[in-house]
């Protein structure tokens, strides 16, 4: 456990933070020699980090595994050994040069497939959103229609008694003086009938009752 913690500290300080600051200085001073040196280091170190992901799972049980990792990081970084530049010139650069066209084609196909996948996901998301909106609107309309159907004729009559100037009177109702109940014991008149002469308008304080 101590070796693992110490290994992570060494990789963080000497493998990442110090090289990052040195790269900043190289870019700031426009020192081409230092810039190339740190570019080679980052390429080699990225390959080391990718390999480390698998070796930590497979062979971390070996004795002195983490000690060897710490020594390797320091060897890559040291200005005396220049391990990163040595590995890059002898192994990494020749391998990448031989497979450069294949890697470029692979990256191009991956980028195109990623773009197409993003378009498909975007269209699917829009379709799902539109379907959900239509379903929500349909459900709300159905609920409103059911609510309106739940009103009985008695409710509509009472509503008209409260707001006669807004709600029109149902057909077949008779005129009675204001103050009666919603359901007086009066038989409804035929459609078109009236309790007043045809020539006289209804008094202003009269209401319709069935």
C-alpha cells in the first residue's frame, strides 16, 4: 500500500506537474529544442499511462512493481538519461511512421461514424420529445373532455342561475321570478314555450327555471 501511494505521488509530481510547467516555459520562450524535447516526452508518457492501465491489473502483484514504475518515470524525465527522447527515436517514431496512413484512415472513419451516431441520437431524441409532447397534449385534452362531460344538466342550470348574463339559458326553460331554487317543482315547458305573452319581454328580475 505504501509503495502504491508513493508511486502515485511520484507520477503526479515528476510525471505530470513538473513536465507541464517545463512545457509552458518552452512555449513561452519559444525554445524549439526544449519544445521538441517535451513533445517527445508527452508522447512517450501517454503511451506509458495507457500501458499502465493494463499492467496494474495484470502484474501489479510482482515484487517491486511500483518501485520499478517510479524508477521508469524518473528515467524518462531525467536530463542526464533523456529516456523519453531515447525511446521516442528508437521505437515510437519508427512504429508510428510505418502505420501513419492506417492510423489516419482509422481516425477518419471513427470521426465520421461518431458524427453519424451523434446525428442519429439527435434525431431520435427529437422524435421522442415530439412524441412525448403529443401524448401529453392528448392526455390533457382527454382529461378536459372528461371533466366537461362530468358536469350534469343540473350543474349547468345552477351555473346559469349564478351568471345569467354570461351563460345562455338551456332550451325549454320557463321564466320565473328571481329567488327560486335550481330545481323548483315546475314541469318544463315545451321547446319554444314561454310564461309571458309573445309581445312582452321578460321582466328584468326574472330567471329561467325548468
